[in-house]
C-alpha cells in the first residue's frame, strides 16, 4: 500500500515541519496521524522522551500488577492469542502485546531478541502506551479511535520509537460492547506489512467470539446475548450485500458500493482515489467516477467515509473478517460453511476484491492441508470452490484410511481431474 522509503522520507519531513511549528502539506501525512500529533502536542507529550510510557498512569507494584492482569477479562483469551499469533511470528523481530483499556501493557510476548529490543523503548509489561502518555502509536490510537490502526516508523510522535512499526485493533466485550483493550503487533518490517493489521483484526474477531462463547456458557438458558453493535458489512450472502448500521438496520447495497465498502474495510489505513479506482476496475474508473460513487454512498449511509485518503470513519466489522477469524482459530469446517457460495467475493470482477478472495481461499486451503483436517477437506471438495481442487482431492485420497468409501471416490476424482486438466497439482 505504500512506496516504502519514499513515504517514510516524506512523513519524516512532515514530522520535522510539525515540530518546528510549520503545518505540513495535506498530502504528506495521513490525516489520522496529523490529528494524533496535534493531540499529542496539546497534551504535553515530549517527542524527545527517551523512555516513553515509563511509570505512566497509575503505577502498580509487581504483586498488584500480577493480580490485576490475572483477573482481567483478556487473561482468559491470552492462550488463544498465543496459539494464533506467536507460532507465526517466531524469529520475525516482532512482539505481540495485550493491553487494557487504558493502554497498560498486560503481556508482551515474542522471542527473547524481540522482547529485549522492545524493552529498550520501554515497551514492557506494566508500562502505559496510551496516546495521552506516549503520543501517536498503534495501541494508543486504536483505543482513542476505537478502530484498528497501523502506524509506520516516523508516524510515531515520540522520536525514540520511530524505528518501529505497529498494528493494533480494539477488543470489545461481545455483550456490553465495553472496550476491553487491544491486541497489538510491534516490531520491524513484519509489523509494517499490509497484512499485519488484517492478521490482528482476524485474531480480535476470534477473541471476541471466544469471549461470547464463554458468556453463553455461563449465562442462564433464557439469557439473551446481544450481538456486536458495530456497523457490519455482509458480502458472503446470496443476493445483494448489506450494510448494517449500529442500530442493526440493514440496507441493501449495489455491487459497486459493496465493493467500495469491502475494500475500505479491508484497508483501514485508507486508499487514494487512484488506488481505489485501480482496485475497482482493470480499466480504471477515473477520479470523477470514484468521487461520484463515494458521494452516493455518503448520501445513502451518512458520514461513514472520510476523504484524502478515502477511509471508513467507523470501526466496522464484516463477515469476511469473521471468516478470517474462523480460519485463524482453526475452525476450518465452519470456515468452509461461512464462505458458502462466496457472495460478492466470488462474483466480483473488481481486481482488489478478486485479490481478497484469492487470499481468503488460499489461507483456508493452506490451513486445511497443513492440519490434515479431513472433515474440513470433505466439506471443501463438496463446495463450489473445492469441487475441482485436485490438490484437495489428492489429499483426501492419501489420508483417508484404506477401505474408507470416500477414499475410492477421492481417487476417482483425482484421475478424472488429471485427465480433464492434464496436469496434476
């Protein structure tokens, strides 16, 4: 989404201008970053502070802190976060953190090298990384804005942190909607990659489902658990996609409007006019057409899209996020069912949506092949997306026990697809 060194140089120049009292050019830094810098300065955050977050907020003794975090709601889902994230970031120079709703780091986990490096900027358990305390950073900004954010290098307000990148998303109580804290990834290039925020949001979706299941288990049979009250986009359904507002009212969407909302929801850092046009059509729609579509969306849905770059102004969920969460949690049979026929993902010809569909499908296939989940593989080959997947049929043929009736079917389908396509994959 960014052109690497060129963007970093431009943002660093804008940061220096900002500290010098010169207003940076509008297109030199994202508006959410500039606004955070302004809040940070107005609250007296020192941009040259060597140990940001040190003993900020209400300091706790070791025993008090241990008791506090062990009783925190997020303690129950910490093992889930570990299983979904830590194995994948080993040796990547990244740490995973869970915070409370004030930005206090409850757990910071990763390999020793990554944690030691993070400790040098005092990104350690017990320190507070709210926007009020440290200035612009992903965990603090995610809490302030109540939405997922990614902060890259010089976008941080504190100078000592500008060699770091971070992506964070808020976790809510699925019953009350209360903000519980954030899941954050902080580190080097891996935390700057476009998929980092998507991965964090997928884990948050899995965490909130786990919290909801625990609430259901503890509740009386007649207790009604309120669903997520965030706005939500549904695109995997048959028929028109829908936008559900915070009150639960559903509005059908045209395919083009659904594509725009899905892309903006998938790229919360925002998309420029040309980027969005390219993602919507191979031939490019042109800036005037994109602006007209955005104007119609605002007319229909209200002020949910900001400009320069285009981005959602609300923390919206989607059934695609929920699907990614099922994949991340290893609930693969449920993921195949959730994908269904694919809805807009399968029908859209917009290049950006096609890429999203390819990513989701490949994530699901890779996880199934890696785990050898035979139930999920059976569901996959029975779906519209897997019926001609020779790799999946071959996996079933090899892994089902001798004498299993489905093994002979799988072997026959492998032979058929091999003849039909001429190449075994």
